[in-house]
């Protein structure tokens, strides 16, 4: 991967994490505002799982890219 492509990949992966995190943040007021009497079956578990899974995948992709770039730097291989 060229230096230019590595930087582009980093920017794209970073933006993916930001976008996915924004989706989690959008749900924060709704989750924080849940009455303590709310039953589990009334929760939007599928929706919560969807946005948190997207964030997890985005973070892991960024982490993997950073690990790969670091490994290439340490071994002296072209980035």
C-alpha cells in the first residue's frame, strides 16, 4: 500500500468510526431517559444492537489498519 493510500485508508476508517459513534450518540438521550420501570421487552434491543455492532465493526477495522501500518513500519516494509 502506498503512503498516499495508507493515509486515505486511515482517514476513511477514522470517518467510519466517527459516523458510527454519532449513531450511538443519537440514541443516548432515549436510553438515558428510559424510566426505571421500563420492561426489557419494551426496549429497542434490535436497534441498540444494530448501532453498537456498526460502531464495534468500525472501531475494529480502524484498529486493524493501525496495527497493520505499525507492523509495516517496524519491519521496514513499504506502507
